[in-house]
């Protein structure tokens, strides 16, 4: 199940360390809340940290603004609006 993460919630966003993960565990699937420059910064941080990139997979973004729906922003797919989050997680 994906987890929602808003950039800036650093304590809630960091996944467990490699030592805490089981061997062969799947990376945490993450949905970023908000189409903001912080979302791009979070994605860049993840891609620049090889160890962290192995633990976390960004699925896409959810947004508050309908103008971004079903497009790409900062190289990540905008999956829907924040109100659609429950539906997005189920599928």
C-alpha cells in the first residue's frame, strides 16, 4: 500500500533504514501530496541518494489544483486530486 508524503514532513517521510528492512523487501511506494517545488526537491533528493532510492519508490503526485490532473509535473505523474487519494491507493 502506498503512503502519502507531503514534502516538509521529513520525520514522517523517511522510510526505515536498509538494516531495518527485510532482505529482499519491496521499496516503499510513495505518493507525494502537492505539486510544489518541494515535491521536485524531494524527488531530486531521492535520486541523488542511492541507498535511499533502493528503499523508496515514488509512484506520483496528488494535487489540490484541477489544472494539473492527469499530466506530468517535475517528471512525475499527477495521479489525481487529494480527494481521490483513497481511490488511487486502492488501484
